[in-house]
């Protein structure tokens, strides 16, 4: 199998860094934002930002496939 | 009419419409094994999305997540922590899995191991792991179904009766329509669930506190410790959060039913696009958590936290609305149960029974056996749900950790040429043994770390070490001699 490109893997690591490994930085109540405790707000925010990162990763992969194999990657 | 009758009628109507859709889904399709298990690999973005969303949002997340918010507090955030990350992982893993699936006509997760590692014993072991851990998962759905209907009918229907009726319908439409039935029931289930969860997640905090912000402000001043980790627990701290989120994110798609769902897609792009948009669906999960947090102040001293959401809804809204929640909740239990039944039955017939006991079976006989297994597994889950008093939640937690041990075999199988069959086999056995040892003896978390995470680390190490000293028998997916036997030929001309 062709491995995913470095760019797309780096984009995928951003949500991991933001919501998994960094928990002690954001696990607190204040400041409350939009009425949510900060930790809750932070995770909900990343429900929106993760698709943005993965949309970027998708475009990394698509442009690479096109460069490699012409139009073969497009769906029928 | 009494409130009980009103609620019950509405719940029944919803369940019946949902099931009917499941039965009708088979129309115009000849149900051979390929159609029954992977719908002829013809689903577009919408059906794949419905299938994935429908399967992932189970009663365990619906009742369990609000229950955790109620009884444990802060640690429940791990639920919205791992959800987007498991889709990130799926973005990289599922498209190549799908490609191998199309090329070799794979229908199950164990098929993947068979083709990649060329060992029917490894494949059978993978199938066994899948079936064994699917049973507690299935049992949880059945129990949840009983609970939901019992509460929604104000106790008018005993939970055993509700379980028997609900599960018979599920087994029926799975038997008739296979995975197509599951996808079509998802249409009604996801629409209802989305609408009701949006409504109660916003309305309940508003009714009792005047809004979500005011509810959290009240909770933050009354019980500030409840909102951060470790919340109302002593051992679910930050180390636990990181290890649990990581283990669940990489391990979640190792549940065999999600492999089957992957194979239904008609292109790899659909799988990728689905992985991009799925995190947005988890927003509904945070609304479920609002209700659980609300219940902390509104209904203190509940004996069973898992009933927090249903009890609060029953206390707040009129009977007809409870009926809708009951229907949505019942479908939320039935749908994952359906796909779990389907995956378990196929794994047993195709990857466990045929290769080990009856190598001469034809594909048609395998399909027949799988359909019979639907009823056997249904009866098994019903038996556990009705007659065992022990909560099988601990077994399900072991299931999550257990299936995660398949991760090294899948990811190294896809991207490494050096990994060996013996290495994967050894790592898998040791990983599952360690997870079982730690969790069944009450050592989860162990030194603050999720037990499945520890097992996964050791599993990876063992896989690497054994692979280093054993010869590579199969280096990738390219050997045609090792391709699946009869099923490849029959499916390849349809792709």
C-alpha cells in the first residue's frame, strides 16, 4: 500500500495534539466560553476544527494521487 | 388514554415503521452472501454515512454517556475527546482496507487477515476474538432496549417482553435484508435521534436553569470538582484520559462490524469524505452530556446513573414526547444490534466454521449458516440479557481493549513489508491476555494508565520483536495464490 504523505499525516496529528496529549493544559472550568466550561468548550471546538484539518489532508492526498496516476483516483 | 398507553403506542409505531423499512430494503436485490454482507459494494456517501453513524451511536453512548456525566463528571469528556480522533485514524486506515477489500472480494475483518497473512488459523482466531467480544456488546444493546421501553412505557411493558419483541424484529430484518436493511433503518433512526437529542439537549437546561450557560454556572459553583478530571472518581485523571483516548481512537475501527460497513462503499473517496464529516455528528453527543450534567442538580441520588437521561425526560415532558424518545432510543439499540449480529454471524460461518471444520462448504451454504447464526446469536444475547444479573459492562470494556489489539496486525499489514504472521499472532495473543488479566482482576486503570493501552504497547513490542526473528511468509497483498477461495471469483465480476 502507498503510505499517506507526510503533509497529510502532520495534519492528522494536529487534532491528536490538541485534544489528547495536551489535556492538562485545557482541563479547567474557567474561563467559561459560550456558557461552557473551558474543557468542554475546547473539545467541542475541535469537533469543528478536526474536519478542517482532515479536509486539508484529503487535498494533500488527492493532489498526490493525481500527480502519480492521472485521473485514476476519481470515483465512478 | 393513560400516559402509559400514549407513550407506548408512539414507541411501538416508530419501532414498527423502522423495522418495516428494514424488511423492505431487500427489494430488487438477490440476497447472496455478497449482497447480504457488503451490499454488493455499491453504497454512496449518504448510505455509508448513515450506516457508520447509525452503528457508532449505540445505547451505550446514549444512556452510558449521560450516565457518566451524571455519576462521574469530568472524565466523560473522553467521549467527545476520542470521537473526532477515531475518524482521523479511520481516514488513513479504511481507504486502503477498502481497496484490498475490493481487489480480493473481502467481506469480513478476518478475510483481511487471511489474505494479508496467509494463515487460516490467524484468521479464525481473529474471527473468534470478534464473535466473543461482540456478544457482550450485543447484550448491552438488548438490555438497553429493555430499559428504554420499560421507562418510556411508565413500567407498562416489562423489560423482558420489550427485549424479546425488539430483538425478534432485528433478527428478522437482518435475516431478510442483511446490511441493506441496517442502512435503511438508519435513515429513520438518525433523523429521529438527531431531532430529539437537539431538542432535549437545549430544552432541558433551559427549563430548569434558563439556559446551558446558567446550568454550567450553577454546577460550577455547587460542584466545581465534578466538571474537571478526575471528577467524582478517584482514579480517572489526566494520564487515564490520554491513554484511554489514544487506545480508543486507534482501536475503535477494529470492531469487525465497521470493516463490513467499510466494504459497502463504492469508492475509497467516499470513505475518506465520510471520515472528514463524521466529527460534526459528535456534536449531538455533547448535547446528551448537557442532559446528564443537568440531572446532577435536578435529580441527585439516582441509584442508576444510566437512567439519568430517561428519568429526566420523563419528569420534564408529556407522555407523547416520552414515546418519541422511547422509539428513537429503541431504534438506537436495535440498529447497532443488527449490524453486530450480521458481523458476528458472518465471521462465525465464513472464517471460523468453514475453514476449520468444513472446508468443502460452498458459498451458498456459508450464507445459509450465517443466517441461522443470526438467530443463535440473538438467542444467546437474549439469554444473557434476561437471565444474568451481572452487568456485562466490564466485559464490553474488555471488548474495546480486546479488539484494539488487532490494530498492529491491520496497520503493519497495510504499511509494512517486514511484519510476519508469527509476529502478529504472538502480539495479538499476548495483548489480549494482558488486557483480560488486568481488567478482569480489577486493575484498570493500572498505575493511572488505561489497561488496554498498556496491552497495546506490549502487543506492538512483541509483534516487532517476533517479526524481527521470524521469516516473512507473505509480504503484502499481491500474491494471487493466497487470495480468498470461491468468494473472490463470484464477486469480482460484479465490481
